């Protein structure tokens, strides 16, 4: 008998904790509502969530345990790029950080994602992510030739290659009720396969939100929810890929750009040699001058090597490729989100969300259907 009493007390304590957690069922999916009238004699007809019957008896009107949502998402983000290496036609890669200057880089994408989900626990939603999207990376980069005192721009490239991607992943959303509202901590892990890149891009998204649900008079299943929160996305930094040479610069322009570059390198080499030759032996022994000479000479050697490799690649223009490796990161990891969801009934709901920061904007619209499982 003592064992049974202790077990009952533990259950009461556990479900007392559920009373705190449940009023804020996941903002990313659907919400529950708490009634002051326990329903001890009401059977819960579904397998999930676990403890659904006990929670029903405590007075919760649980959402249907499974659902599927279809969402349209558009976003534009500023990107920081560093540690850039390039090569041609499968040849060696050369680090060209000293020869390029990124004026601006941004990535725009738009597409559809499908999210099946299930309530495993009354306060924990688990879901899958399956998406297809188009993306456009807008790059404005200058190629520079190092000089004795300052670098000289050889030419600039404004390019916007378009990519198709497929994304798969999973996520979970624990929730907690707070002061009549709710807090949802949505997080997901995705892998995106992009054409022209060698391996999938991993991303982790953390999307905390706080909000409140309002019932509509005369419609027991109808409500509106509003929320505010943050959106943090972190992608793996290293990227390897290959694209046709003509996507970076029209093939017709490559020969003239390469010829101009080789001429500029020759002029810069002459300028560097003259500067060094005009120094006295004492000045040449100065560590500052010596480092300046050796650094500029190394840059010029690299520029000449890369230009020669590019020139040889253009000889087979129809099959030429630009190979690259680089590190990338979101310019702003965090953005703010504002959103709302309208629930027509327990089966159908629509939602919209807008995210913004100084370096990121996104818009999302979605439709969801729910059913018991």
C-alpha cells in the first residue's frame, strides 16, 4: 500500500508539472487550451501524445496528435566570405585572399517546404523537414594587383549564379506556459544538397518565441495566436564547388581580362624592382622594407600563377570550370521575427511570419492540416 501511495504522489507531481508546461503548445505547429473543468470520464481516442489520457483528464483540450504543413519561404541574407581558393579544370587550388576584394555578397532563396509532425509528449513536438528551393547568390568582387604603395583594381565581377537545392532534416519544439501565454523553443537540423557543390550544407536553426493565443467568441475551436521572437541560423563554414567558367565571367571577356592582368602584373613587378633598387643597402636591410618587398613579390608571383592557370583553362572554353573552396558565414546570425496563426478549427490553420535584421529578411506563409494518430 505504501508503494501505491508513493507512486500516486509521483504521478500527481508529474502531472502538476504538465499543468505548467501545457498552456503553450508549440507555436510552430498548433496550440492546446486549458479548461477549468476536468474530464475524468472522457476517453482519449489516440495513441499520441504519450500521457494523452492523463492530460485530457486534467482539463486540456489537446490538439490532434499528427499533422502536415506546407510552407512557402523567401529570404535574403548578407554573406561574409573568406579564405577563398580557386582553380581551373580540376587543377590545383590557389588561395587568393590577397588578390580579391568582396564589395558585397548576398544570398536570396525561395521555395516550398513540407513538415510532417507528431506530438510525442504533450509538451514536445517532433517534425521532419523536406524542402526544395531556388537560390541566387549575388556577388560583387574586385580582382586587384598589388602595388608598392597601394593595390590597383584589375577588373570587377558582378555575378549571380542560380542554384537548385533539396533539403532534408528534423526538428523539435519543447514548450512551456508562462503567465497566460507561452514560450516555444523551436530548433532544427538540416542538410541541403546544392547543385554545383560537392557536399551537403549543414545548418542549425534556433527559433525561440513568446506569444499568446486568443479564443474567438462563439467558435470553440477557432483562435488567433500572435508571437514575437528571434531567429538564429548557423551554417557550416566550408564550401567546395565547381561551376562553368562562363558563369563567373562571359567567356568572350576572359582573354582580354587575362591579357590586361598579365600586363598589370608586369608593370607592378617593374615598379617593385625599381623601388627596391633605389633603396640604399642600409634601407634594404631595414626589416620593414624587407618584409614589404618579400610580401609584394609573393603576391605578384601568385597573381602571375593564377593568371597563367586561367589562361590555360580558357583554351578549352567549352568545358572550362572554375573550382572553388571558401568559408562563408551569415553577416548577422540573429534576426527578429513577428508572426501570427489563425486556426479555423482543430484540423485547419494558416500562419504567416516576417523576420528582419540589418543583414537579413525573410517571409513565410503556411497551411497546416492535423489529424489524430
